[in-house]
C-alpha cells in the first residue's frame, strides 16, 4: 500500500526536476534558517537553567524612585550588609551568597628569583564560602563545602590549572596572588569544571571575600553603597513578593540613620530592594548582569528572531503551496484518470499529502546539512559557540517531529484539496482551466513581501543607527590614542613614565585620567538639591591632549597653585543642570569641601552613546586618582612606538602586568551588540526576501499557466512581447506595492519604539524607506520578468492547439 503512494511521489519528483529543485530548495533553506534561529533562542533561554537550586535563587536588585513616586533607575548592585541582615530577619530567606568581580596579579610561587617572573592580571570572583554549595559548579577535585572556608585559598577551573601548572592535578599547589601586602601564597583547594557557556556567572578563579582585609573594609555597615552582587536563597514555598515587602521593612528600620544623613538625595521610599530570579538575569533589560556577571542580552532580539523564524517557515510553506498549485494544470489528466479508475477524493488527498511528506523529508535532511555548513558563519554573526549537538535534546526532537508534521500538513493540505477536486470529464477532454483569480495565493505573496519589506527596512534602520553611533563626532579626538591602565600608577610613577615617553619623537603627548567614574552628589551654588555627578580625576594636559574644547573660562595651569586643591572644570551638562548662566567663579560643594569653577568644557561622549551624557566635574586631585595613561602617538608609528611604551612601563613597574588598547577601537567595541544584531537581521532579511522571490516566481508560473490561451490569442492578434510582459507583470507588482504600503508604517512604528532606547539616535529618513521600496520592487520585477518573458515568447500554436 505504502509503495503505491511512495513510488509515484518519487517518480513525480524526478520527472519534474526543475520544479522539484526550486520547491525543495526554498523549503530546505527556510527550515535551515528556522533551525539556526531555534539553536540561538534555545541557548538564550537556557542560561542558568543547569543550577539544581535555580528555583529558589534570587538576585537582590535595587529600584530607585523619584520624589513623585515614578521609577528613575535600577541596577543589580547591593551593599555588603543587606544579604546578612535580610537573612537574619526574614525566616523565608535561608541563606545568601555575595559575588564581587576583581582583578589581581598572580604568579606561580615556584618562580625562581633569577628568572623574570611570569606575572599576569587574572580576573577573580570574590565569593562567600557557600558559593559552591549554592550554585551547581561541580569540582573535579576538592570539597565544595570547605574549599573556600579559609583565607588565602583559591579554587580554579581546569583550564586555568592547565595554563598555570600544565595539569589538572593541581590540588594543594600554590599560586602567588598580589595583595596590598605584596604577593601572598594562595593554596589551591579546588579544581572546578569549566563554566558552561550558558552561565551568567563565569569564572576562572574563586577566592573568599575577606571584608576585614580588602577594599571593603569600612563598608560593613553601609546600606546605600553599591559594591557587589548578592544572591538570596529562599524557602521553596516562599512568596517572593511577600519577602520583598519584609525586606523593605528591614531596610527602612535598620538604615534609618543612614537615610536621614543622606538628606534629600535618598528618601525612605526612594529605594526599594527587589528580587530577580536567577534565570531571568541573562535576558533582563532593567537589571542586566554586571560586576562579575556576564553575557547580558536584550530579550527583544530573541523575540524578533523567533518571529523571523515563524515568518520564514510560513513563507516556505506558502511557496510550496503556490508552486504545487501552479503545476496542477500539468497533472490534471493524471488526476482525471485516477478518478475514472476508482480513486476516491480521500485517497487522492492522502496521495498528495504523501508527496508533501516526501518533499518535506528531503527538505529536512538538506536543512540539517545546511545547518552544519552554515553554523560556523552563524556563530560568527551571533557571537556564540553553538553546536549541532545542541539540537539533540529530547524535548527539541519532539518539537522537530511536530514541526515536520506541521510543515507537511501546512504545505500539502491545501494543494491536496485543490488537486483532488478536479472534474475528471473536463480534465480528460482537455477543457480544464484553473478557476478563480488565485486570491489566496495573491494574499499569501502579499504577506510574504510585507514581512520581507519590513525586515529589509528594519535592517536598514539598525545599520543606519550603528553607523550613526560609530561615526558621530565624539567631542574629542580618539585617533592614534593609546591607553594603558594600571591601578598601581601612582603620581610619582606617572610623572617618571610620562617624562620618558615624551622623549620619543613618535609620542605627541601624554596625559592621565582615572580608571572609572566616581558618582557623587554635588551641591551647586544656588541649587536646593544636589546633582548626581561623575568626578573625573585628570592631569592638567588632559583636555588639550584629547582636543576637548573649552567653551568658557580657562584650563588648569601651573601659574595658579590653588588649581590642584580648590579649582575644577565642569562640562556643559553640569552647568545647565545647575541653572547657571555665568558658571565661572561659582562654588560647588562636593566631597565635604567647596571648590570653584574655573572653566567649562564642551560635552563629549566618553561613555557609550547608549548612555546619556551626565554631569561631570574634572579635578586634579579628587576621586580615585590618575590610574590611566593616555599617549598620543604619531600616525603610522605603531610598530616603533608600541614596544617603546611597553619597555618604559615595565622598567618602572616590573611586577605589574602591561596591557594597552587604542581608544578608537575601544569605542567601536562598545557597539558590538548593535553590529551583531545588524548582521543577524541582515541574515534573516536576505533569507526572507530570497524565499519570497521563490514564492513570487511560483505565482508567476501559476498565472502564466492559467493565461496560456489568452496569451496565444493576444499574440495572434498582434500583441508585442513587451506588451505581454507588462500585462503579466503589472498584477504582481501591484501586490509588491501593496505589501510595501502595509510594511512601511509598521516598520516606522517599530523602529520608533526601538530607537527610544538610544538617547542619541538617527532620524527616520524617508529616503531610507524609499531605498528599501526600490530594492524590493527591483528584486520582485527581476523575478517576475524571467517567467513573463518566457510565457510571452511562447509559440501561440502550442497554446491554441486544443481549440
């Protein structure tokens, strides 16, 4: 029985090679794109799902509110004290784990003094001692309950063990870790498996948090600081919302004095501690992973890609329907004969669904092969390390089988109904014609090109925004600017290194700045409320080296000795928020002292352009001190000057690791996410437009088959080939224009919503939409013209023979 269905299906497939290749190619390409996107989305939603206690682990996050009660900002930071105090006062909280990111210099303790020590900076996570019993990071060696219970112990991954010791059998060995007291021996008490790729917590080394002997000393009882990540372990039956209410009560009670001391900057209801499920961290927009937690991702793009996958699958099925129905005229006599010899309509439906299943099975097989071929390119586009083995999941296998059945049914059911309903008398007498105007096919193709046009416009807008971010003038010159960061760069070493570097003709200038931003409330003269300000510690040559213009006043100068202690520069944003029309000479109270404004620098985009410019104060002495050296080099001198810079630094700081970067490259890297998504959506748009063109080709075949005799009569009556091509093409181009009219306003609205996340964004130019319209129309016209020309040039004798 099955042979009677299978063999005709295969015979039909091989007898119509061109039709079969086009049909299977469109379906297999669509399925391959769906499988690739499914791999990506599966990886995105699988983050942190491997932890055995994932359902009870929550990250402590903060939400800030304005005086009117509206939310202002949120972050994932917490101070040292909330975890211990919440756990002590709320019965539903069974424990806590704090995680802090840290970089420390390390070397192996068995380095011989006669050798140049191999010192490098290593990222480490400082954690509480129960870290390995709360999170599921299995140890190859060591006891997770005690591995981090003592000071000066370290747990390293198998990769780090091989790198440092040449083997994973490193339990009990020592690493020298640089602390404030110099290099200290740390005993290796555990060897952990490498962290999974889908983990928001990734580490190579873990050390215990030692509050008394670290940078956290003095912060033990501070509630309002943001220092690290805190995770709370709740009772399995606990209600997170009820726990949040209890946490707020504890906070307002125990931090009352601190809140009162903060004055107007904080009010009791202006800061709330909330709970974020561990598994929600990766795709969180409000509280993304920070400070030791990694791989933040925007969930919107996962939704977009899932939508694209659905669109592509829908378009591929539409193509199958259109092409199958378009070829139905040539199978009319076959169907008539089968009906005459006794085949029922149900049997014909099963036969055609069987053909659909054969096509889909071949397409699925080719799709898997395509995925294997395209996976390296897709990984490069998406920035992931996906493998085809990810698809070998029981749940996913069931989903694939369901997808196969759905595709088979969706692609084959409608053609089966159409083909099985032909009148055998008309088909056998050659009087059969395809009835109707193909409104369903036309509607489906309009839907295809609506989706394709939408994706092309969206891709163009993302590309335009990316180019805007990359090429927007930053307000300073980042070209040929080498940056060397080091926490141990004290003022004396800075001056010595700078003096040596300036002796090179390839060094055009040297200046310094702090490594990060100190956020501080600054009380501007004449303002009742303080301004949230970033304190930038620089040296006097910094504005000139980076070509940051002064818009008022003067720069720091050795001729004014008080500049180092009593004078500051501010940016335009600070002056504007202060309400000053004449900022020069005004007073600011910050860090418990009064300073005077001597100059205003032009606003410049030192942070990424997805962060709005903040109020800034530039000082010679306040804040963290100069820890970052900026070196302006002569263009084209990289090969000569970079070794000289490294040699100069190592001469002064032989026990510190040396790293450098170019500021313009750092700036481009800030927009890596936009670049990645531009590539991903371009991939989706290209696949969609290609498959849509196959569908349009199918519809043009359908129309040409349907109008064969009409074309023959027109040619006999003198119609030209050009006129016939125009007649055949006009109807299809109308569909494309209709699709554009639908897609353009939808893309405009969607782009506006997406661009709202950027304080500095490209304007939605009509030219972008016009270019997309021309592109889509041109591709459609070329697709239609091929079949239209062929139909118009056919011999009219062949089409009129049966008349």
